[in-house]
């Protein structure tokens, strides 16, 4: 694997920073960055995931990459399709290393362990989408994870020897740009659902609104980006992000859907 960030004028090493997403936003508003510019680092001091969750990073061993988008062909003005596209792009960039799946809405998993996460932040100007920052956190060389991240893994812990952070930044960046320019909405959605984690397999979930547990099997996503779950007996229901929680290690005795 000899991909690197060298020669990519849009991809810059940021050095130590609080957050590559924050750096992108501040630099864009200051007029220093434009469409498709990106920064990456191996030392991010205030990384976070969805809903402000802490993203653990062993300094100097993992990748934080952020890409700025300011131009959106018509299909990608839809945040659902943009999330699908970026999830597929990161999955494709990493799938050469191991057999991976996309956990709805946009985590990349090796078996039941989180290898990479995506945080998409957008800004509006009036009723128009002004810019989007896609942040990717990839665990590359971490040897041990803290107790609050028991379901995490790194390329190192799954046996991938390539730990060149610049190379992984370049590979992911190229995949994102390629998918944005070449893939149709139909192809992106098909790829997303084909690689959906636990698709057709009954798992145990917690309904965070009703505070109850239930068994269901992921079937795909609807046009609003909600996860469609099939219950025993065939009934289907769609859930938004934040309404349900996966219970890792909890498998249902139901047969596959």
C-alpha cells in the first residue's frame, strides 16, 4: 500500500490541533480554504464523535481527517445521500485492509468493533447549503483502548501492518472525491445497503424513547435515512439516529430475516 498524501495539493498535514473539523471551519471562514481542501493530523486534542461523544485517540498513532465541500451536484444537496456517499467512500478506502461493514448511520466496523467513525457538520446560508465538513477518525496504531470504548479496534489490533498515517489520509481522500464525482445515487445506496452491518440478522436493541428492549433485524434505510428494522413476524419500522441503541454482544435467538 503505497498511497500517500504527497502530491495532493488539496491535502495538508495540520500538525497538532484541537480538531481538524474545527480547523477547517475556521480556515474556510477566514478565506484560506476552498472546495475539496482537506487537512489531517495524527495528534488531535479535542476529537469528538456523534452527539458530542468523546473520540479516544492515542497521540501520534491515529488519523483525523477533515474534508471541506462547498459545491454540491444536485443529488448531494440531500444530507441523507451525502452521508451515504461518504460512508461508502470511507468503507471502500478501508475495505482492502479487512472485511468491514457500515454500521448505520456511518461507523465502519470490523466484526463488532468500531474501526472508524464519521462526523458530518454543515452550515447554511439562508435556505442554501453553504459548506459541509466531513471528519473521519481512523484508529490506526492504537494498541489498547480505555474501558469506555470496549467495542473499539485499530488496524494494528486486527493485524493490518500498514500504519502510514499520510498514506491512509490519501487513500480516504481519493475515495471520497471519486465517489462524489462518479457514483449515482442508486449505486451509492445499493453499496451502502449491501455492506450494512448485521443486515438480515436479528439483534437486540434498546428503544431510547420507551426505555424497552426489543429484537429486530436491519433491512436497509428509507428515503429519510432512517434505519428500517424488521421485527419477528415481518412487521417493519424505521428509526431515526438517537432513537435506538445497539446492544453489542447481544444476539437474538431468532432466525435471520
